[in-house]
């Protein structure tokens, strides 16, 4: 049944509606909030997260991917929910080997033995979208063969329909739907997760990363054999190695944990601060470590993209933190879409400044894992308390950063992020120095800018009262027009309600006199309603054109 589209959509949508109603009734029954209410709230949310987890492991498909995604969304999800889903892993029971090998033969259009000398009896890895077999090409090259699960494309498409219904309900009936762009979020999920269904795109993504890191001696990305690859099959170089978080393997081969962490950090920074594609799923299973310390990056199915403009804004935001210019930080947060329209920028600027100063006032060398976690806990509180949202296009960027942080702190619990980040920031600042003049000149320019804009700001300040009066007058006039049309609808509707029953009686009893009175009245009411509708629609269209 779990492969049936109607069953999947019904289970997912029913579960979500149930969650929404539970939260609604909880808030209705608990208008006063105290510590006891908070405990009950956290218990309810944790119960919902457990139910979601059970359903995700049962249905598989998109449910697991969305669960992993939600587990990183501290800006929209309660903390109790995040904790319950934190370790939701993408491990599902394997498909029968005969089914997967049948897909392989169908994609190649010929028996397996015509193209492979060997293939493992069972998959060596199994996830919600694909499975990996180990094989050998006729030339002796060992390869990993990634085969898409049977009917997974139909399952994911059904789940997308369910997700669309869920987000529609969220948008129209929940408070959270007013705070996040659910349409953009849906499009981002469909694009990034949907791309995982096309293995051609995964191969192209991997080849893009190969070009970007081709000159590095620290990272290796496996080669792909294009002549064997199809939309549902990937054949790539087999890589030996262990998960980068396998500490016993690291100790056994005397691998430097600090250097390994630094290299992984650099890999993340090269992606997050430069425009282009970034690995959106860098969990420990996708980063292998070889005996000589080489870092192997796998699985480029889930890849996000950062634009040139967004990359520039992120860099300017970093500059704001480095130069203690928190107004610049807030401005760039607004440019990137992180601030809601009603955000109090002055209060947020002061909050950020206080938090950063509080942590930087301590000895940086003592910035251990516990303090790093405390910083991130405080950042989550800021996100919840302040009018901040995570734009849909940054959802997977945030997910990648969160996963990367977890991997790094396992590899090196004593990692100093500020110390590691300083050379990266200084390198960027030096680039800016070469392109635009010295940093001091840039800071001076930024300082003089407010004085240059003083006459314009003063003029706007003097004109502001009259401008506000004109705006208030316009709003009042528009409201009057709108109310006038509403009263016209109400009048024509009331006339129709009164006259239609009498018109029906006149026709039923063939009463000519009553018919002569009620028919014109009903016709006039209907005509008035249609005319009002036409004029109201024309007025709305004209208003929109004037404000575009």
C-alpha cells in the first residue's frame, strides 16, 4: 500500500491536519502560559515528531528527506521537534536484487554480463532513492553502480502532491504560513530533491566539482564512466575509505585530526563564500577518509546554488562582522531576505552586537565545542524571538552548513572556527583591497556616505509629515471606495434574497400581478450586482496597474 499514490497522500495530509488541530486546541485550552504549560507543549511536539519519524521510516521517499530538512530549520520548528528528528537517517531496507538488476538491464538494453565482469549479489548501501552495488568493468576497473529504486519517481511525485496540499493548508490556516514563503519553499524542495531523480544531473554536478577542485591535493572526487550512465544508473570509480568521523580509523593510521578538520572546513568555505553550486548533503557518509589522509567527496545528487549577488551579500555581511559594522550586517540580512517587513532593525542590531561582544570578550583559544553549541543555541533563540526567517533559497544552504558543523566538531572537538575563518576572511579582504583600494579607504567611504546623504535625508524628514498626510488621505479614499462596493454588493444581494422567493411563488401559482412586480425587481437586483462586480473588478485592476 505504501507505493499507492492515494494512500501516501491521504496518510501524509491526514497526519499534518491532525498535527495542526492538536496545536490549535492546545492553544485554545491553554491561554495562560507557564512552566507547566511549556512542559505539556514540548511533550505534545515531541509526540508529533515521533509520529512523523515512524511514518517517514514506513513510507520512505520524500518523507525522510523532508524530515532531515525540517531537523535543521530552527527558524520555523520547535526545539523539541528538532531534537526528535536530529538523527533521522536515510537508511531503508534494500529492494530485492532481482528487481534492481532488472532495472539495470532495462536501462542498458542488454544483459548485465555483456557490460560487467562482476557485480555483487546484494547492495552495499541502500537509501530512499537509490542503491549501490559493487562491480568490475571488463578492463578490470572496480566500480560503484548506483541504481535508482523501483517506482521511486512515482513515489516522489505523489509525495510532492501531498507536500503541496500541506503547504497550502499551512499558508491559509496557520501562523507559520504567514511568516514563510511556502510557495518558494515548495519550488526549492521540488527543484533540489527532484533533481536527485535524474542521475545525469548528479554526474554533471560531480564533474563541476571535479573541475573546481582539480588542482587540490587534499580532495578527490571519483571519476564517472559516462558510457555506462543513464537517467537511472550511475557508474563511478570505486573508492576505498572509511567515514570521516570514524575516529578509530583515524587513530589506526595516524591521521592528523586537526589538519583533516581544517581541510573539510576549507572545502565548505570555498563553496559557501563563492558563487556556484554547493554540496547540500555533506553528511559523514558522503565524506570518506583514506589511509593517506585524502578526503573523498561522494554523492552530488542534492546540490544547491548560490548566485553572484547573494555571494557578494554574504561577503559584505562577513565584512560587517570583521569591521564591527552591524548596520552593514543588518542591511545585508535584509537584502538576502532574512528580515520580515516588521523587523525592528535597531533592536536586532543591538542584540547581535551584544551577543558577539559577549563571546569575543572571552579567550578565543578557549572556544571549545561546548561554547560553540551554546553560541548556536543562542542564535536559535534570536531566530525564534526576532522577526527573522530563513528564505527558501537558503534553506539547503543552512542545512549544508548545519550538517558540516556537526561533522567538523566530531573530527576535531577542539576546533577553533574563528581562528580557521580568519585567513579566509583576510584573503577576501586582500582581494577587495586589490580591486577597490585599501580597506581603510573603503571604511572611510562608508563613513562619509551618511554625511553625503544628509541633505536628502533632511529634505525627506521635512517633507515626511505632509507625505504621511497625503498617504493617509489616499488610504482613506481607497477604503471608502472599497466599502462603497461592498455596500452595493450587500444591497443587490439583499434585494435578490427578498424578491426571488416571491418571483418563484408568482411562477408556481401563475400570479400575473405578482410576476409583474417581482420580475423587474429581481432583474434590477441581478443587473445591479453584475454592474457592481464589473466596476469593482475594473477599479481593482486600475489600482494594481498604478501601484506596479
